[in-house]
């Protein structure tokens, strides 16, 4: 089998099974594990998959910058934003992550809402400007332009002083084995701290993030209060996430 054929087979198996086990594939194809690992390295370098110990997982497609992600799954993100906004109650302290889905949450919040929103996203803070009864607390640090959020020690130190009712967390990967992941080391550290300071954490995940993994771990699925996904998510994928401990709720556009 040619290299290009093997790589096509690997990607097809990832789509079907959600993972690749290097040893099993090498035995099936009658080739060495080194050959399989080389194929996995090359595909990972192209952004086609995420390597893990013993094999690979599908790579998240939600890796573009904020401007690129604004045009992905727009109808689903509106539905997720509406669902997220419905979770916010008057008088709560809510942590709102950065990202395009969080901006949709802001757009669906009632203008007369009385609450406190903590965010490390300048974009989210600005979007809340018309919500005159929402107290906006910004966590400042180094601006990570890819996601337009602040990261670093100053963000995590400030976050340690919080006690929030709800954290609407953004991620780039939601996988039954890898859990919740994102593509930047410092951003993952901030998310872990915010998650630890909230009574409940909810993830609003579009389909491009489901069944996929990014390099840096945040938390296990069982630690979430709720995982909100589009209604069009395949039943097999939803089932695997529930087996991993996620309480999955589906929403329609």
C-alpha cells in the first residue's frame, strides 16, 4: 500500500472510529509500527490529526483565529448562544469565556439583565457595553491575539479570588477520551483556573469541536455540569460523550 493510500485510510478510520491505535493498524496492514507512527507524525504536522500515546485522535477544526471561526457553524452557534444566555440568572456572577459562541451568548442576554460578568476577553467586555445593568469585570494580562483573550499569571491570580455561580467555557476539542482541550498552553491554564472557581461549568460546543482533540488538556467531561451540543450531532458521538460522563443537552437552530 502506498503512503498516500495509508494516510487516506488513517483519516477515514479516524472519521469512522474516532481514534487510531498504531499497534492494531500496523498488524492489520502488515507493516511496522514505525511506519504507522511516521504517517501519524506527517499527518499531525499537516493539522490532520492529534497524536496521543499509542496512536491518534481527530484534530479539532476550530483552530483558526477569531475572524475565521466567526464564519464556522453560524446557525449552530446562534442556537448555542441562545441556550447559554438562558442559563444566566439575575444576580449571578458569571464567567464568560472568549470566542465566537460567547459573543453569541452576549447577543442573546436581555438588555435589562442584572448580573456580574467576569471575562478575560476584551471582545466580550466591549459587546456587553449596552447591557447597562451588567457589571463587567475584566481579567487583564497578555493579549493572546489568536483567540482575543488575556492569558498569563495575572489572569490566573485574579481568577483565584473569584467565586462564580456559572462558567460558560469555550474549548476547541471535546473528546470522550481526551476530554476538554484547547490549542494553547497558557489559555488552557486560564480555563482550568476559571473552571475551579465556578460552582458549575457549562460548555457550548459546535459540531466542529465534537469528537476532536487539541494539544492541551483542561478537564474531564465528567467535571461539567452540562455539555450543550447542536441537535444534528450524530447519535453515536453523543452516546460516546455520555459514556465518558458528560450530561449532554441538544439544542435546535
